[in-house]
C-alpha cells in the first residue's frame, strides 16, 4: 500500500502573514526515468533531477522569479503558467513563438511576474508535444480574502492524467502522417492520480478538507467521484463559486475544480475515489487498457481499501450552472464577434490536421508578441501576423463574443490565455451552428472560467472584456489537436502594448541562442511589413477528389506494390544453379 508521499508534499503551507514575498526558483529541466503506472519505465521530463515536478504554492501578491535552465540536451522547452492573466507581463506567458523564443538546450529564461489572482492552476511546457512527457504539475495560489477561508481544516491536491509509455516526438510523427489520414489520436496506456496508482489520502473523521483537482492530461477528460461523500464545488479555474453539491465532476484536460468534503465521524471503513477516462474520443479500446484509476480516502490504515462500485451511468454536475461568488453580471452587448468553425481535414501531404475557418495554425518565424512590438501602427493589421497564425486584433476595452461552432463529432476543451471568460451559451450535442436569433437567453450571472468544452457538432459562446493588452492564444487543450493546428491568436490592444511593454535583454539572448528573429512581420521582413515571402505555412490543400478513405487505399496500394516489386526483384536475383533445399542433384 503506497503511503502517498506525493500527496503529502502537495499539502499546502499555511498562509504567510506577510504578503508580497519574493519567491526565487532555480529550475534545471532534466530527463529522469520514471514508471508511474508500474508497467513501463521511460524517460520523463523533471525539474532538478526529480519527477514528478514540485507542486507550487504562491500567495496573491507574491513576486515569482523562476530561472529556467534547459539541460535536456535534445529538446527545447518553455513554461506556461496556465490560467495566469500576466497583466503587464505578457512576455512571461510562456508560449514559444507567441510571447517568447524557445529555450534551447544550454539556455536560461527568467520568468519574472507578480501574482494578482488566486485559486487552482497548473504549470506546464507549452513546447510542441512536451508536457505529456511529464513536464506539468499543479499550482495553488492562496488569498487571505478567499470567501471560503476558515471553512475547512486542511487542503489536498489531486491531479488526474492520462499516460503514454512512448515518448511524444515519436507519437506525434506517427499521428500527423500520411499513414494516419483519419487523424486517429494515440490511445493512452493508463490513467494516473497524482502521477501514480492506488493513491492513499489519509483523512481524519469530522474534519473538512478543501481538495484542489487538476486534469494535467494530454487527451482524456475524466469523470471523478468519491464514494459515500458529497463534493461541494467552490471554485473553477481560479473563480470562486457559490457552493454547489456534486456527486460527480467531469473535468477536461486543463480544467481545475476546488471542492469541500466533510469527513464522516465513523472510521470503520475507507472509501474509493475514482477517475475514469472519457473514452468517447478513443479510436480503439485495447483489451489491456484500464481506463479507471482509483485512490482512497483512508480513515484508518488498518481498514481494507475496497474496490470501487460499478457505476451504471455517468451523471456529472453541469458546470454551466455554477455562479461566481463576485456576482459579475452578464457583460453588455459585444463590440466585436469572433466566429470560429472547427473542422478536421487532410492537406496535400496526406496527413490530417485541425482547422478554424479553414486555417490550420503554423508558428511564425518571429514570435507574434515581437511582431506586435516592432511594427508600429501596422500592428493593428492582422495581415502582418502571418497566413497561418489566424490573428484577430481586438480593441482595448471592447466586449468580445467568441463563437465556436464544432463541425467535428468529438468533444473539445478550449483554453484562452490571459482571461477568464463568461460562458454565456453552450449547446447540447448535435445542435449545429450558433444562431443568435434562435438561441436560449443568456444567464444574468454567467459561469466564468478559462477552459471550457464544446459538445459534438454543437457550439458555445464566450464573452470577455479585452482589458489585458497582449498576445493571447485560444486553442484546443487536447495536445494532439493543438499540435495539428487547432489554434487562433488574439492580438489585444497592440498599440497600448507598444507603450507599456519592452523585452528584457536576457530574453533577447534566449532568442539569439535559438537563432530566432525578433522584429518585423511573421516572416521576419522589417522593410515591407506586408511582404510575407518565406513565412512558415501549412502544406498545400489536398487535390480535389481525395478523401481519407482514398488516401488509405492509395497508401496501402503503394505499400502492396512495393512489396510485390521487392518479391519479384528477389525472385529474379535468386541463383538458378542451386537445387531446391532438401533435394539431391540428379545425375543422368
């Protein structure tokens, strides 16, 4: 029985009496060998030679200085502080080729920002495909003015994740390939809870615990429940909510919840906690896959830890019903509406990609923030940011509606950097595109968060105020879809950004080490900002008449032809002077 040392290291420190402390971190990003599900040791990305990475605990008002040195040797890296607004420090958001240059091996990037929010968050690499290789962990920000302060005795952190035995570079190469024209995502090998299985959570009778729940996975959403106990939801994605009782929570990749549980007075039994991966998007269900992971609330370690009961159906709490404690009312009518139609399709290289409005995201040569800072008045023109960055320029203070129409048959969780948005509409499955003249009334006090999912062939409408000048990505948080292009760029108040933000010299040195240009348009042109010659672009469109099924047939026909040609060649080159093996030569 595992003691759950990881859980104990995640127990939060007492709130510091003096706020506004300076927290210094020296992070040496290294390879470590780990075997979290006990099935396959593999290289993972750790910090200072340890894995899992440490759970971080901040207090609102703290200044964080994190010196990140890349000692991986063979991969670039970065850190995104997921859910942080980064007001005035957009260059600390951690998205490579968006707000910074990649941290190449041997380079150091210093993240330096002040924490101006509270709640449950996480940090992870935003470098292509990297965080599923282990570079991700929960992060909690305390606030002495938390509306639920004093209403619990202790805190606990629980992470859920999917886990792959193979490393991401190889998996991505196979995923975005002509040999996978339908875009079937790799199915995880295991589910994890606090980067292990059979997690033990010691509890005391009668006490109330605040649990911080984070899905740090790459693909699978999870259903989560605690047998014999009611969860009282009090926070989502850093937004305190009016308490809501829930027997089950549905949590997508990148989402966070906090909930209170008051323990029973009796100690005669322990209770299972279950994370169950949503397998709806899995192309196959391998017979060896256990898509559940179990932990236990342990009242007495002498008790038996029972197997979880069978659940006849999943019935999670609907997060759309949550009401923020601050009572922020529905923002006024939008000044600008961004409409994104989501599709999955193939390009001319035969691989499957993800698209918004027919555009699949490709990183520009110049980080988008650096383009915004170096192009003067032209920074308000989305054209200079490149063909495949899908940039939208937002006016300072404008109310923005972001409408997403899902033309795919799967669920997708979406995250907006730099903001918590109001979720003003979310349709049922198969509702089709959003129609403002035929939609339900928006709630007077909408649920607010920074990551929300859209249902299959449905839609959602998000509303937020563009009050945070910066370059902010909006993207699917299924890592396979992010890496295949399901990304748009919000360029918010770029002229204000030019007046208030400058890039420190040490960050320019990081760019020099990676040989990344730091001025001009998306192609690095500083003379003619509208000349995008040489920019990074996607593959050309698929020739007319081709379908994924046709690509599969073509690929296998080519393979069969090559095998046939090889057989003929081998037969033709075989020596004819030797008798067949096992037969004697005949003498006449």
